[in-house]
C-alpha cells in the first residue's frame, strides 16, 4: 500500500510535502542530475545544506515507488534539529548509561545548566566537515571556530572539573570528500594550516590539535578523542564501547578503587 503522503502520524505539513514530491519526483531527478545542480551542490556549504540530502536525492526512484519503506540507512541519515534536552538510556556491555542530548545552537545553550549536576562524562561532538561553514544564527561566525570556543568554555567550566570530557570529531566521511575541493587553508580562521590540500590525516591532526590547545591540561590522552562517522554503525559500536570503558575506569580512579597512571 502506498502510504507516502498519507501517514496520520506524520502530520499535515509532512504529508503535503510528500505528496508534492510524488507529483514532481521525475522532474526533481532530472534537475538533480544536471550539470548546473552539480555546480550548485559543490557550493552547498555557503547555505548550510544538510550533506545527507545527497543520498536521498540519489535514491529518488526508490523513495518514490509505491512500496517504499525506509531502510535502516534512510533512518540513520535523517536529521532532526535538537530543540530541547532529550534523555535516552542505553545498555552497553551490561552497564546502564543515561545520556542527555542538548542542542548546540546558541539559543539552546541556556537550557544546559539543568543538566550539569552529577555528570560523569561529557561527550562533545563537532562536525569536522563544517570548517568552511557559517552559523545559521550568525552568518559571519565560522562553525568550527564557534565549536572551538564552546569546547574551551565547557572544558574550563567549574562544573566539569572532575568530569571526563570526550571529543568526537564527527562526519569524517564528509570531511574526506570536502577537503578535495574546499581547501582548509583557504578559510580565514585556518590560514595557518600547512598541510597538503586533500590530505585527510594531516587535516584531522590539525583540527585535533586545535581542540587540544583549548585545554588547560597539556597532557591530553588521545584515547579521549575519536574521529567518527555517526551513520557508520560498526564505527560507532567500537567508539561507544571504548567510551564506556573510559568512563568506568575514570570513575573507578576517582573513587580510589583504581590507581592513577
């Protein structure tokens, strides 16, 4: 049964959008494959287009088919802006973790204060691929610069003096693609980048060092920094497994049950 555009749970606006898509999907596909759109897509960073849209646009015939059902991949690459504090519980290797997802936008940060009590770890997620993008709420502010400044303030916040802070440099796949045509050194805040254009490892190391420079403690354990792809389930399984081990070991150290290195 063709349920696209007829889902009572989706709401009127989403259903209207779906029906409009079904009416015009063939024209959209022609436009998407045009040379003009390829040039426009290469400049998507200037208007903060969600990178995962490409995967949906590449799959227009499948999505427009009457028997379409979202795949796991379709769900993983979907983006919903976090506009409130969301709590989720996970069981990782037999241990229960309670995680609070907070919006990173400037307007959302005032809500963070209620989450600061009894925090055992902070996972700071930043998109590597946003080094050439501007904030939606402040068009002249570079997203990576904003992330660095926010990371510095979080690390030096008194509420997190005895809290493990883990850094996830996310969207490594998009970063690897983007550096082939968007030079890091061409961005004014990062003109000191001296590595070759398109060098993934040098680029990652450069930004990793930028974040390390935000810390007061110079002896930063690289085990607390992960280069991730949130839509790669095997990668995230490894990362979260490592993260849970780090958090538990750090808690044992603070409790005196495990000697410090």
